[in-house]
C-alpha cells in the first residue's frame, strides 16, 4: 500500500522548503486529504471553518491498529487525566493498554511559515516509513498534528509573498494583521478562546484528548541562535506540577541530541528569550493543565527568501545568553552563512 503513496515532492512539484516557494494552505489540505485516502496510518479531521472560511485540520497519525481503536485509546487517556474515582487496578489496566498522546501545532503566527511548510513532509515520513524507529513511534504514540493553526493568515502571507516575488519588496512583511480579529495575539487567546481557531485547539487539548505533551512550533529573529528548544528560561511560573518542568528538559535533551547527531549547529536550549513565566500562550497554559507544554523557535529568513548572515552579525540576548559564544546550553555555535527555509524545515522536523 505504501508503494502508492505520493511524496510531497511529487505532489507539490518541488521539495517543500525550497528557496522562494511557499505552498499555499489549500494545496496542503489537498495533500493531507490525498494521504488519508492512500494510507491506513492517517486520519484527517476537518474541525470546521476558520474565521474566514478555510479548512481547519486535525491530522491523526498512528499505527493502523491504534487508529482502529482510536476512541478506546482516547477514552482511556481521558480517564487517566482525571483519575477521580479510578482504582489503582483500573489505572494500571488503562496504562498497560494505553498509548501516549502527543499534540504539535504549526505556524500559529502566520509569518512564521516554516512549521506549516514542514508538516506534509513529517506526515509523509511517518505514514511511509518502514524503519524500526518509525514503526516504534507509530505503535507507541497517537500523534495529533494541527498542521496550520491560522489558515487565513497562511493564505494571506503566501499570496503576499507571491505578489512581490522578483521585485525589490520580495520577502517584505505583510503590512496588515494576519488574523482578522487577533493578529499576532492569537497566542494570547489561549486562556479566553475568543477565536474559532482557539476553540478548535482548546477542544483538542483540554476536552477531547488531554495529551501528555504539546509542542507549538514558531519562528524568532534572524540574528541569534538558529533554533530554540525546551526547556524555558527564568523566571518560572509556579503552580504547575514540578514534573512538567523536568519533562521539558527530558524532551529538550532528546531534541538537542538528535539535532547534533544530524549536524545542526546553533541550537540553544533555554537561555533564550522564552521564559516559563506567563499563563498566556498555548505552549505555557498547557503546563497548568498537566500537559508538558513546549515551544520551538526557528531563526527566520525573509519569508522564503534566503538571507546571508556574517558571523559578526550574530548576537546573544539579555536573558541568559549575553554573548554569541559557546555556553553549556549552546555548545555548538553556528558560524554564519546562508540561512534558508529548508534549514528551518529540517530542524523543526527533527525536533518534531
Ligand atoms: Zn510565533
């Protein structure tokens, strides 16, 4: 069956993340729908329309066996997430037959294009892979992917980029808000869920699934570290379970090891501009729901247009990364050069 799967490269006509190319959300939706017809490892759920009427997708990826008993896995996970009235024996039974649930969302901030451009390739790798690692992940995890948190903004940014490509304005930022009501503050809507997109994600995270871990993939500025991964930096916000903070280190340590193994330089864990303080933001509020809530932040280019960075342009920050030199949570500085969308896609995919 996997022989028939169409790769993203074949479907889109180029490798995603290529220079000066942004795949538009409607094409990405078409690709996910195609994959779901061809593979029994993926289910695509249309949560409903976005604010301006685009499809808002939840993509569920796991082994065919797990997907065939998805409702049972979901109910057992929910039962464990609120164990009031549950006996120890019942809990052990659910754990023995349970599957870890992990949610990851992409490009909440629509000018941060790389995570959504990465999403079809990650899905393809998971539904087509026959290697031991992929099979183990599929057997042990129900992966809930929100491939685009803000479809309206994705369409605005893709169209804006295409409109000015080849002119002196190529790669310039969108001059208006990329969400009709929330703009960039769609991430501060996590605690009040005024926008329909927030309601879809809140229903996935806090009502229907209660995953063990959640990662929100973003982008940051161009002239610091190449990639920020968990844990957060100081200050912390109290009242989440301490275990959640240790889990940040656990996931972050694994991401860092895999990134280094794959030759990625410039990775920083903590020590960046992302403190654990704050109840706003999906990646933080999840910690207070007993979900290990995390963030990644990739250095940006000019949308899909590569930029060249000299080593002396690279800077630390006023958190705990005062100078752009190696330190314990940044052991392998990137030394400058061309920075392009494909690099961002690859490091996000490794971390995911
Ligand atoms: Zn962001």
